[in-house]
C-alpha cells in the first residue's frame, strides 16, 4: 500500500490518476501538517486502511528554480 498525503485534494486526485492500474494500492489523505489535531488523527486513519504500508517518503518541499543568494557582510 502507498499512502499519499497532501494539503491539496486536486493534486491527490492527479496522483491517483497517474497510478493507473495500481491506484487500488494507493490511499490518499488531505491533511494540513500545520494542524496538530489533523496530524495526530492521520496515523489512526492510515492504520484503519487494509494492507501494510510498504515504506515512508517524507517529501514536504516544493521544487523551484535555484537562485543564487548574495550576502553582504559589513
């Protein structure tokens, strides 16, 4: 089982459609990780799903172009 978690339901729906024939092995949850109660209930919600979680990938970043940062020290 793969569990996908995002704050955006439309991107979770897109992920589900990209899973194709394997989408029955994908479970999605809309969760705001800045909301403590939401995060605390997430574990229990995941554990109620059939199957075993095969792995965890924590990718909470946003891909964006890298920009050089110049720091001036006085």
